[in-house]
C-alpha cells in the first residue's frame, strides 16, 4: 500500500482568527472556501502554500473547542523557512503579539534552528531552518 499524506484538519474555535494567523505567519492562501447554504451551514476552508494545493493542505473547520496545550507538550505543525533570519523575524513578531512559546534555539541535525508559537486556537506551530525538509533543507544521511 502506498499512502500519501494530503492534509490535516483542525477543528478550531475561531475560524477567522485561524485563517488570518496561517495567512500572516505561514503565507498560506485560501484554495477552497466552502460556504454551505442554510442556517446550519458551516464554512470550511482549505489553506495551502502557493502552488502546492495539490500536494498538502490544512483544512480548518469551525465550532471546535479551544485547545489548552501544555508547554511541555511538543505536538505541533512544522513549517520550514529559507533562513535563520526568517525564523528570528517570526519569533520577534510572535513575541510582540504575546504568542511565542519556544524562543529561537539551535539544535543538532536534524532539528536545526527553530522557534515555536501558538496559533489562535492554542496549537503550537514550529518555524525552522536547517532540517532535512523544505526550504533550507540540509541533505545528510537519514
């Protein structure tokens, strides 16, 4: 069996705030915006990196409970950036907004340089440089 990971779905408490967060911090774009008709219709939004909508998306669904992720819980979404400077910039912006949870830190390969911030729903989101995936990837024997 060959399975491909195509999406992750987040059931969020504040749909609009999460859409804004992932657009501002991760540069994701809305690629599908389902707005069913009727009073009980719920808006469901698909977000993706530009030109990667056929590879991987984040689906945000409204009406979820707000998360209370503990600081020692390292569950997270991970985004790769092209430089340490970009990681620093994200951390600075997040610090100003009071959502920085892991200050910038350099770890040995394959972890690289990273910071962690909290999305409006309480999920942790990592921004990294120097991992073996995405922009800035270092190619070593895995």
